[in-house]
C-alpha cells in the first residue's frame, strides 16, 4: 500500500496539532519519500533528537512503507524567528 501525502499529514496533525505543517512527496508520487516541516507546542523544551524521535514515532506505522523521511524542521513556536518588521 502506497503512503500518500494526506496520510502523513493526518498522522502528524493528530499527534502534534501543529501551527505549521508542510509535507512534500519527494518520490514523484509513489509515496516512498517525504520531506516534512512541523511546528508544534508539543516540541517545547525538547532537544532536536527528541523532536525527531517524536516525528518518527508518530509515523511509525507508515514508516513500514516509506523509504526515506527528511525532517527539515521540527520546532516549537518559540524557536521560530520573529516576524520581519515592515
């Protein structure tokens, strides 16, 4: 069974209730490779390795069918840069 972008988004949304989520299927549509960016309050106070482990755990069931996962960002809202002044 091929994993879809929607499957990955649903799993991450249900686990993290992110304020920002971007999922990109980098496999050309076959569902074997994804890049993700997640910003969630659940990452607050967690180290980078812990945040990545949390993302991998949230996708554990899907990872059986995913060949590659690139976690581009896994941040708490407090780690985001401030908005640029206008």
